C-alpha cells in the first residue's frame, strides 16, 4: 500500500481493523509520506505467530512504525518483483537467502501456486 501525505491518505496501511489472526504472514513494503501515519497496520487487535513486518522505520520522519501484533519480527523478506511464479495469480518471491525461508509452522498444505509446503514452511504466499 502506498499512502500519501494528506489527511485522506494518512495511512499506507495494508491491514485495518481487528479480530484477525495472522500466521506465517509477510507484511512488507508499505509506505506513507505522512510521518504521523502508520505504514503497515492501523488500529484493531491482531493476533498470530511466525509473522514478519518490514520496514521497521517510517520512510517519512524515520520513527518506528506501529507493530502489527505483539512480538512481530522485523526483518527484510527480500521480496522480488511481482511476477508469474506459477499458479493463477502474480506473487512476490523471497530470495533463497531471506530470513523467511523455512521458518514457519503449521502452514496450509499447499502454497498460493499449488506447490506442496515443506516443514518448516516458508512464510508468505510461496514455498521455496
């Protein structure tokens, strides 16, 4: 999500609201040009495990972004460009050396492209 710098574009946040459980998710590369805005998550209570958020600091003002959920890990998932990585939708593939590769648990049996997941699984939409 790319947020702007006016009040109407206060957030670049990809996730609004609460009551969501995020497991093995990547919340990455959201921005806002407003130093008071939240880049990734805005309001509500989220729960989950094995999630990663990036970047830690806002692009405007440099202050820390709001954690999407308690205990979330901040690390660069090293995502490539949006592309055809198999399956019916475009996806972002992490680099093989990314900290998200084979660090998840209890993932669905298949990834977004229909490929079987490994144990431990790769965080996000694609299994590497």
